[in-house]
């Protein structure tokens, strides 16, 4: 009986760990679906985006505070202003894209998120410029000579 108890405890521990939030994480965000951030009052969440943030507008409750920067315009600091904060959303413009975050207060907290890519749910990826230097591309033309040996139409 004691072996069964240990097996159950072991299983519960690993199931819990597999569903636990990472406090520091790198994510790819699907722009067509809100991305959920779990926060605890009194702690700051930092989000590093792959592009410049022009604005971040929280929901109308006033419980979420945001600051762009302070070191670079692709970083966003978010915190809850009180312990009774309610769930809300956050709209962020990143370059030409708009990303929606759902802010969920609770005991769990995510300290740092690095957004490595912005994707769409149809499977295509959109490229986001990560530097201010203009992108240049060179096109190389390849010429090939094709020799027709004999086709099936020639024998008729």
C-alpha cells in the first residue's frame, strides 16, 4: 500500500510541474488569439517585444499600470496597482501589429516574457524588423541553356 501512495504522489508532482507556469519564458505569440499573462499584485512583469512599442492601453478598470521602456522602446513593464485587481486586457501596438494580452490576477506570476516571434494562426509568419537599418536584398539571375534532345512528338 505504501508503494501505491508514493506512485500517486510522484505522478501528481510531475503533472503539477508540467502545468506550472514558467516565471521566465520565451514565447511565440499568435496575433489572432489573446495571450494570457498571469500576475500577482506587487510584482512587475517585463515583456520584450521583437519591435518598437508605440502604445500600451490597459482595460478600463485602472488596475493595470504600464510603462514603455525605460531602457528601450521594445520593452514593456506591467504591474497591478492593487490586491483586488480584476482580470482585464491590454492592447499593445508593436510596429504595425496589434497584440492583445489578457491580464489575469492571481497567485501565479510571470516575471519576464521574451516574445521571439509574432505569428498568425493560419501558419504563416510575418517578419518584423528588429533593427533600424534598411533591409537590402540582392537578386541573382541564373541563366541556363536547355537542350531539347528528342520529344515523343518528333516521331509522328
